[in-house]
């Protein structure tokens, strides 16, 4: 399990932790937590809004990693 997490959050060299990947992972976790809290509090859930929101978070992280790929060690 540690290898999977390490591979997800390190750069090409698998040694250096990448702040962009860590923030992307935290953003997804926060999005899911806030969505769950909102669903519990209001008792409503719209799958279209959820999908658009999660897709936006994932796309933004992918774009950020794509923009900085030339600076990876």
C-alpha cells in the first residue's frame, strides 16, 4: 500500500514528493467530504452537479500537472 501511495504522490524519479500531486489528492478528499456533509445536512443529492464538480477538480489537477511536467526531476 505504501508503494502505491508513494507512486501516486512522487514525481518521475519516485523519490521527490510533488506538492501539486499532494494538493490534488487533498482537494479530492475535501471535495468528497464537503459533498458528503452537504448531502447529509440537506438530504438531497444531484448526481449531475456532483459529477461536474468532481470532474472539474480532477481536470484542474491534471492541467496543473501537465503545465509543470517540464520541471520534474
